[in-house]
């Protein structure tokens, strides 16, 4: 496990296939760390003062001028306001175009008999205590997930996260936030190398 650059306000291990939801104040930094390697992580966030305002992947791509978000880039809201800044990113591979896995997506891709609850379902569970529901879940920020766009715009979905144990991304809150993070439970496609594992989520 890595050493935090500042005093820990929160430090938890999110179990494999788990979700965590918590509030952070502006200026605090969230560290997401892969503990065992090759684990994809989905993150969404909401303005704590106005839960209608949420992370917006499309604005994040447009306003940063890239779909490959890493150190120095900013996560924007649907109101085009900065929500989080990437201050450190040891892997440098994250995605903003492919969103979350879900039971419904599995059912289309692999058949209903193989489908299992995914990150969309975990997000719905995580935000429920704040009075939010599944339809309030935006497209996520996919941490450690490698979905490079190929020639002619072809999207390759079935690649595993390239992260190693200790790889982490640090995101500084630019406003007071509700942050929701999943350890992706997907086992059918290889985004977790078919082996979901725990992650560390810390705030400093
Ligand atoms: Zn997932």
C-alpha cells in the first residue's frame, strides 16, 4: 500500500465487487489505489450543495480536448464546472467514453443467463442514502481502464485494466462533493482479468 502525501481523513479497503459513497470537502484529495492489480474502478460524483449537478463525461472530454484523461486534467460537471482535478496518476490510462457495466448490458452482450449486477447497479445502491436513484447515475469516469479508439473509430471493449498493485490516481475536489466509487464486479469480460479484487479508497 502506498504512503499518502498528507494526513488521512478516510482510508478504506473496498471489497471486491463493492461500492463506497462518501462526502469530501473542496481541497481534499481522493486516492484510488489498485491493491492486487488489473482491477477497473468506476467513479461518479455529485455537487454536495446541489445533487442535480453531476460528473459529465462528454464535457470532460470536450473541455480537456482529449478522451485520455490523466494528470493535469479536470473532471467537469453537466454544468461545465470543475469538480475534481487529477493531481497524480501513476498508470495514466483512464476512460470517459465507455461508461459502466450493468446487468442489462451483460444481457445484451452475453445473454440473460450469464448476466450479473454491474457497476450501474452498485452506483444505484451507493447513492440511495442521499435520496438519489439509478436514473440519477451519470456515465462514469473509468479508472485504470484501457479502451483506446482504433482506426476508423472502432472501439475495443474487451481489454483488461493494465494497473499493477500500488498504481493509483489522486483527484482533488474542486467543490464539496458526494463521491461514489465501485470495484468493478465484471467477470464475463476481461476488464478485471476475470478476477474482481479489492481496491483502496483514501482521502487526504
Ligand atoms: Zn463495471
